[in-house]
């Protein structure tokens, strides 16, 4: 398969995202916190009085409308988690576990979580801001961590401080966070963990920042540029401008059947690889068709993938949308539910007939 003379590979989505902790040392203003309230700000509150932002300064941007009725607790590397992971793997045919948060490197026994996931048959990856990776990366690598995706918001303390909640825009603290990120990169590479950098590009004013990031990291990391859904085509055009200025050449499209994420692979003149990670509108056949957010202007992403949570009452829950946390179900109920059937159906349908994927790629290729 090809689009615009570029080969296309399509693989099924078999990933489970697990929110292993709610703790985080940053206060990024755009954070969705995997759809859950910030636990430290909401202990003792009922779901009707959950705060989207509290004394911690952290945000959960969809909280006011997503119907969440639980607080997230720290996952434990115990029999309950093992059963949840094995049930999800068997029921949904999953093989990749992606650890999220909060900030996973702040989990008190994160290497044990990695080891448990690997023992359950998953390839284990992690998304991190790097603030505590130096301390845990050796143990995580030994436990089986395959890759860490680092969210990088700036090359200077000023850039990082700018995207923090106003009360926490401390340049000195931001400088320490950047130093910690760099130590995390070194630790991951030293211990054989693959490293990717995720960089969001909202508009053209961010282009100089992206060039600095490439200069700082492209010889060490696989860099992935992400468009900002809220900034529409301006974000996409800005990323394409960066790639043009870098002399990057597209060599492959990598699409996922059954989830909204996909990416185009580029090769830079120095031989390094970069990716443009994008979102295509993907919908579950029944749930999304009747959703109150089904208008594309309200929900551009659609179905992104499966998420696993542990609530403060000890239950393990599966969710399918951070804007519809009211859809979360206990794992044992979810795996045999009609909602799980929709997830499987979407994946198998797009694998058997990838026309919708190819048409989306073709339209986008013509637009840019």
C-alpha cells in the first residue's frame, strides 16, 4: 500500500495505557491527567464537587464535563494488578503496556510494575517528563522496560516555566527539571532503554524552539512532533514548515487499525529519523455515534485506545475516552461488555478493510 508514493504499514492497536500514579512534579496548564481529578486536591470530595484545579496547581482539563466519579490511586505490583493485566490481554488481545500518570517515575516501586507487566506478556513502555528517571531507570531497564517516551516542553528554563500554572512559573525550578530530564536521557541510553522525545508544536511561534530541540536531542533520540488539536491546520502547517527547513524527507506512513494515532516517518539529511505523529478521527460504531461530544469540533480525536485505572477504593477500571469517564467499567465487567466488542470490531474492521485509513492519509497528503 502507498499514499503519495510513500509506503503505508498498518498494524492493529494492541496497547493498554495504565495510569500507575497520580503524582507529578509539574503543573502544565494543558494536562488532561488521563481524565481523572488531581487526587491530592480532591481527597474527601464527592464527584459532584471535584476540582479541575486546586492548591497543587495541577490541571485536569476535561474534568468539568467528563463525568468521572472516582479518584485515581497508585497501582500496586500485586495479584490484583496481575489479574487485571492478564484479563485485559486475554480479552482484548493486547501485548503492549504503556505506563502513564501523573509521572510514572515518581511511583515508589515502578520497576516492580514494569516487571509484573513483562511477566504478564506485555512489552512495557513509559511516557515521562523525566523528572525522576535517573533514579529508577537502571532498575526499570533490568525489569524489562523497552522504551521511554519523554515529553519535552522546552530547551530553556524560561520555555518550561511558561507552560506551568502561573503560581509555579519559577525559572530556577524549571532549570532543575530540565537538568533532571537530561540525566534521565543519559540513564536510559546507558542502560539500553530506547528513548523517544514528544514535542507539541501549536503554531509558527514555536518553530525556533523546535529547531533548538532538534539541535539538542536529534543525535540521541527518536523525535516525534505532535500537532495541537486545538490549533488545527496552523499546527500542522507549522510542523511541515519545520520539517521543510530541516530538509526532512518522508519515507513511510505508520497507521494503527483500531485507534486514532498514526505517524509519518522522515529521514533528515544527517541520516537521523523523525516522526510527525498525528490524529485521525476514529469512532466506535455505537458509543461514539450517540455520544454528546460526537461533533468533530468538540471531539477531534475520537477513540484513542484503552486505559487502565486503579481507584482509591481498590477497583481496577477500564476506560475508552478521557472525555467520557462515565464509560469506565470494572475490568472483569469490561472484558465481556458490548463496549469491548466495539473496540474489537473497530480494530478488526480497519484491518480487514483499511480504505478509511488510506483515504484519510490521501486527503491529508493533498492538503499539505
